C-alpha cells in the first residue's frame, strides 16, 4: 500500500472514493426500483432512522449496552486468559488439566451452549457476559502460552542473576516480553466478543443492538434492521482500529509492532 | 497379548503406549465427565438443569434411531458446506485479484477493511429479509460472513509471493495465467489455508446462531426446539453433537492443511 510515485495523495484518497461509491451505489440501487424498500431501504432512509434513534436516545442505550457487554466480557476473558496461560506455563498440574480442555474447547462452536447457559443463569446480562467470556478466552490463553514460552531464556537468567524476585520477574520481564503475542490474542478475541454479544442479544431480546434488530425484523421494519447493521459495523470498525492504535502505542518499543497488521 | 510387550517395540506395544499416553493426556476430560455423572446422580443439582451424562447418551441414541438427528445434521452440514465453499472460491478469487492489480485493491480494499471487523452475526436478520427462513438465507449468511477472512488470507499470501520467483517465471516466458497457477497461488497457500481455518470456525458459529434464531430445520433449530419443549436430555445431546462436529471439522481440516503444505518443508 506504500505509494512510491508522486501521486501518493491520490492513493490516499482512494478509500474515501471507494466507500463513497459504495454508499452512492446503495442509494441508487434502492431508488432504482429493482428492490422493494422492504428488501433494500435507501441509505438516506437508514441514516434518517439512525438520527431518529439518536434523538429519542435509543441509539445510545442500545449501542452503550452492546459495548458494555462486549467490553466487560472481553476484559474478563483477557485477564483470566492471561492468568490461565501463565499458570499453564509455570505449573505442570495446571497445564495437565487445561491442555485437553483447550485443544478440544477452542475449535468447538461454543455458541451452541447458549441454551444451556440460559437454562442455568437465566435471561440476564450475566448469561450474555458468560457466553462472551467462554468464547473470547481461548485465543487469549493460547496466545499467552505461546508468548511466555518464547521469552528469551537469557533474559530470565540475567534478571534472576541480578537478583530479581519472582513477582517482579513476571511484571518486569516475562509479561512485557510476551506482550506482542498476548496482544495479538486480544486482537483476535475482541471481534469474537462482539459477534457473541450480538447473537446473545438477538436470541434473548431486550435492549442492545442485536435485540433492537430482532424487534425491527419482527415488525418488518427493514430500515431498523439496516440501521442496526450500520451501527454495529461502525462500532466494530472503531473498536478494531482502537485496538490497533493501542498496540502501536503500547508496543512502540517492539520492532514487529510497527509493521502493519492484517487489517 | 502379554508377550507383545517384549523389549523390541512391537506394533501392539506401540499401540498400548499411545493408548496410555492418550489416556493421561485426556484424563481431565474423563474426570470432568465422571464428575458430571456423579453430581447429577447424587442430585446435587436439579435434573432439569443438568441431566446425567448417561441419560444424555441414551437420549442421543434415541435421537439417532428416530432419524431426527441425522436429518437435521444433514440440513446443517449442507448449508455450512455450500456457504463455505462459495466463500472459499469467491473469497480466494477476490483476494488474489486485489493482490494482482493496484486499482482493484484501491477500490475494493477499503470496503474489505470496513466490513472485516463487523460482527458477522449482525447479518442474520438481513439475510432473512432477503431470502426468507430456509436454506438460502443461511447459505448467504455463511458466504458473506466467511468470505472476508478467506479474501484477506489470499491477499496477504499472494502479495507476499516471492518477487524473485515472479521475475524468474516471467523471464522464463510464463504467461499471466500460468504464473497465477504455478507461482502466485502456491506461495499464497499457507496464509490462504489459515484464512480458511478461521472461516471454518465462523461457519459453525454463524450456522448454529442463525438456526437458533430463525430456522425450521438444522441442529441449531433442534436445540431450540428441544429446549423449548423442556426435553433437556435431548437438548444436551444435540449441543454436544454440534460441539463435537465443530471440533472434528477443525481437526480434519488441520490434517488436510498439513498434507497440502508438505512440499513446503
């Protein structure tokens, strides 16, 4: 994506052009009469719907609740995942216990367990957040494990040699050295947390973007459904970009972190 | 069998060794399963929130005999397979095309980047609006949800194709199509296969969620139906079946990917 020629600014402009074309194309297609307004409401109609939601305050309640659930679940998964990952590295017993659970549990579609978790915990936020933790924790654990395993032995030896105590060794040496890998795990976990949050809201109803979309869909209000898609796309995009930004800030000392990530 | 464990490593001895190693490795799962059975049998939790593992197994056999399990598994696998296959074909083509041509990348790249982080489950109600409650909406959902990880895998892989390889192929007179087939695609393969693995996991998530939310057939539908009916033994049986299918699909795929990439060693 690096332009070597003189027209760099033209390539810089390209994203706006292409997204602008997408929106104009959407508007034009919707107005051309090929699709009914139910199948494809015009972009302007959808924007108007979002504006109405913003004025009534529903927008902030729904987006706020979805964000709150995703982020709380994500944070719990992040902290617990790092703790389990480090524990598995340091203690053979913990490793023996968690290793098969992870190798079997990671590739499973955990969302299938949602009806069971609803049965146990009811239709509350605690169910949604538990599901998010259950899904988002696996990439964090495996990334942490790989990260701490690959910490340079010599770093640990020299720190020990200089009289660093175990707790300090963890905080000062091992976790920072494993951070790039752990952060990659977190970057995988965050979109998963949002996918699960939206599915849980759709299935369990109530407030939140997912719940609002299902309500709109039940009333054949397709502008409401598309408004939900636009909202969730914006929220997802902002969160993923924010993570990439934090990564660059936090890991500025690490050479690899300066390379562009996949997205 | 006793003299099979002679000093020389006989095949039977190797099998026993592998069995013991496997048992030690997966012992935590067996312990959890036993604990589940004991907790349920002793009545420490109510039977409706945790039916005993043995009754879940019995319910699974019943579901298999009645044909419900097979019919719904088939419905789910058909949807998942069709959606994923479409995503792989079109996603790969799009990714390679983006790596191949700078204007295409400038035009499509930002759209891919915009939609890639979107929680794909948000598309469930839209696909229902477009195609209704049947197979079509699930296939479209899985196709749309799984295409971008494949595209990004193919794009990153094809872009990183070794420049010197591309130049030598060109100087040896390879045409554009031959170069695509013999140089670019093989070098894109490792990243592409990684993208497809992500897509495979997404397939199961989207399949089960969309079937739980709106469907008249499929494993997700069966779970919701049995749960609403209060038939919890059977519901647990189907949930475990789905979990196992997801796990088995990933394992099989990894074996396949390792085979395909053997030339890389």
